C-alpha cells in the first residue's frame, strides 16, 4: 500500500495512532514496532481485539489469518516515519531537525526552550521525549523540534525539515557503517536530502567532514564558526558571539551563556541562528541562552563539597563526548572514567588529560586501554569497583578549588542499568560524602 492510501486509512482511524498494545484506543491504527527485547507483531491481533481498527505489521512469520484489518509493509518503523511526515505536510507545521555526533540533545532542548519562551506551540521529540514520528502524526503543534540520530536518518525517505542543523561529524557508531567514515557522513547528510532553497541549513563551518560535503546541500546555507567571520550565520569575535542573519545582528558576551565550553558555544550559535530564522526577538534569544538549564547527566553541576565541585557527565558514553567535557574544564580535575569499552581510542584525549587532569579514577573491570593511554600522564591513578568508592577516592585526591568530573567515555552496562542509573548513583554518592 502506498503512503497516500495508508494516510487515508489513518484519517479513517480519526488520526489516532498507537504503538503499545497495552493501551489501545478505540478505532486507532496500531503500528507493530520491533525493539531489542520485543516484537510488536506478536501483539497485532491483541491490539485489534482491544479496539484498534487497523494493525500495520512487517512480519512474515506470524499467521494473521488473512485479516483484512491487517496491513503488511516491509518495515513498520520506516512506514510510521513516512506516514508522520506525509501527514505533517497536510497540517502545515514547521519542523526544525537537529543531528550531529555530539550536542544533539542539548541543542534540541535549548531551541525547544527558546520557542516555548516565545509562547509558541512547540513539540520536542526524537531521542528526547516521545518518538518524533508518533508526535508528528498524532499531536497538533505549530512547531516541531526533532533530535535525529543517524539510525533514524537511515530510515527516512520523504522527510523535509524547514530548518536543519548539522552540528558536527566525528567517528561514532562506525560498526553500523562497516567501519566506513564516508558511509557515516552520508547518513548524517540524509537530513538535507529533500531540502531546497526554501529551507535553511545551519552547520559548523569548522568541521572538515561537513565542509567537504556541504556542496551537496541545496538549502539556504547558514554556517557558524569560532574561527572565521561569517557573512551570514554566526561567528566568534574575541569574547563576542555575533549572530548575523537577514536582520540586525545579535551580539552577546560568551561569559553570559548558560552553557560553557567551546562545544557549547557551537550549540548556542546554532540555536541562536534558528531563533532568528523564526524571527524571534533578540532579547528573547539572549535571555534563553542565559537562563537555559541543560539535560540531566550532561555536564550537570551537582554540588560543591568543601570547595570541590562535582560534575555529572554520565551521558558521555564515547570518547568524543568526553573530549568536549574535558575541553570545557577550567579547574584542576579529578576524572572518573571507565565502563564497557567499545574499542575506544583515547589518543584524542591525551593532551587534554595532561593539561587538565591531576587524578584518574578507573571505574569497573574494563580498564586496560585507559591505563595504556594515560599512565604517566597524571599524578595519581586509582582503580575502583563501585561508584561509592570512586566518589570517596575523588574526595581524597581532590583539593579546594578542584573539580571532580564523571565522564566515563564508555557504556554503563558493566555495573549499571544505563547511563541514567550511573549518573544517579554518582549524585547519590556525592550527597552522602
């Protein structure tokens, strides 16, 4: 069934869409989605019995007795995404989409904060909040701010955002792309594949991987840079952030930004350009950049204990994210690192560690690569088995005016359920000092 006919079926279901068979609404269209630990196809008949009008499935292995209320597609998740954006075209809302190897969540939430502060009707989705496809298909917002991973971008065909942001492209999830960086870059650029000159594409002019491929983008280009003046877009001049779009420039001192560190200057630039594209007032954009509070577990300042500042960056599950965290540190740092090593190459961190880190605390069993990379680069090197022990040792080696940074550069599954659990245990241990 083509997407137009499927959309007509969706309208017959009163634009009600469900993906959880446990909470089916009467007359809805149920999409059977596969996850790591479940297969929604197994619950399609149950969904119909509970009141769903139509079930969309992608399995050949389950007998559905030629039920006319079941529609078979090649990929339910991809079809859901296509349906969402076909439906979106009919309701004329604006979509701003954000991708990049690092900074997506922060930038998504910052722009969402900015648009809501302006009093606009905004939905924020993607890797934060609800599924973006589900939200676009079932909610009535004037603006959608969507965080998109490379996994999500690989599944889109018709997606055409009004504004797209590409923050950076650094090696991550390369195992998904046969360890081929070019394939990963192509995946990120899929965000712009349907864009034209009516759309705006905001991107880092300092990222070599983006610069090499920017010629493929047909949208109106809006670069940002901390290295070079931009005729249109955003740039850094000494300590002044300059947002230069089609209207009067916005200028503010970077010391005013709620988000500190070089990587967050980039995130703030991209967000401010987006705000100006949507004709938000300069004062409102400035206020939003000042009063924004970042997502939990991302450079989250927890508390000071006897002059030692504890920072929770548990969301840093790869080397690139930890690089940004270390780069932002302005104090002598006790660094808590470790977890499930995904074949990490720590070479990019060596100079930062030598410059900023006094003590390394290795958490967990998978620590050989960490020792190989950093032994002899710091004053103290300690191995621990629990978060409680890590925090106690950080307090022992820390001094007044220092910072303790949990930025593991590794997955959490050796000792914790997920990075959120790891971050909560860190904060609990800190508050129990």
